[in-house]
């Protein structure tokens, strides 16, 4: 009962803070920019437009989802609204689960809204997989943002950690390729340590460069097994982050 109520009010908060309206405004701006890119291209104009819009929409969606979570929880901490809520004998696990569910519902709305132009520009079989992957990616970022703001209790450190995590997860495959075949110094101790560190990180972090791939829209849709692998990875990381956030929240003295 508590989880459903918190989830509903979190979704209502997203509407009142103009998150869907911001997503629509972002859609309009990016669509206009993609039309400008299309006019600049000499050949393969549709591919340029789709590629620009999909890549930009993905980054904007991640930014909006993460910033909304960080700002929402930070505001509750600063306004002492959380203290009042927990004084009503609401279990802390219900608070975390309800907030996470409401934030994920907001992420789903953002993913659907920003994918609307792609249904006209790209094949439907690729668009629905891209949209589903984006929704899972946003859910992961939301779980990470919730964990960070509860742990750091400050907006700037939490936002910095989320940005660093996302950039590292997006570039980890390229880092592995560079560390596996360096231009020089392959036998040095520093290279071996760096290579081992990068390989270790690749086992701990999600390979986000393979998620929500723009190539799905401009080339060909992947096999359904690719989306299934993303779903499984997303569920694992979201569960771990939610458990970590809940553990840290239970240790927290309000």
C-alpha cells in the first residue's frame, strides 16, 4: 500500500515539475536540429538525421532522468519532508521501492516521448528495440542516481559520480581495445597494471556502449537475444543498486 502511494505521488511530482513537458520541448529542439543536419548532408541524409537525433536524444534522456532523481531526493532531504514521511511509520524499504518505481515510470515516459519521431524515420522493428533499451538504460541510471544521492547527500558529488560512471561505462570497450594493443610499452609494468584494471572494470560495469545503439536504427535491428541480454544485465545492476541504496538508507540517521 505504501509503495503504491509513494510511487503515485512521485509520478505526480514529475508531472508538476514539468518533466514530460521538458521531454516534449527536448523532442522539438532535437527534431529541428536533426532537420538542419539533414539539410547539411550531401548524401544519406536520412541516416545522418536519424543518427544525430538518436544519439542526442539518448544523452538528453539520461541527463533529464538523472537530474530529476537527484533534485527530487535532495529537495526532500533539505525540506525535511522525508523526516515527516518516516515519522508516519512508513518502512524505509517501502520508501525506496516506491520512489524507485515512480522514477522508473517517469523514465519510461521520457523514453517513449523521445522515441516518437523515430517511428516515422526508422523501421518499427528497430525503433521498439531502441526504445526498450533506452528505458532499461534510464532505469539503471535512475537506480544509480538514487543510490548516489542517498550515499553522498549532496547534489554535486552525486551528479559527478553518476556522470563519471556513465562516461566510463560508455567508453570501457574502447579502453579495453586500446589497452590490449598499445602503440608502445606493451611489456611494461604500468601497461600490465592498466590492462588488468581495465579488464577488471569490464567485469563489474555494464557495457553501455552496446545498449541503445544508434546503428540499430540506421543499419539493421539486432536479434531479440541482444535485447534479452540487455534486460538481464539491467535487472542485475538495478537490483544491486537498489539493495545498496536500501542498505545505506537503513544506516542513515535522519
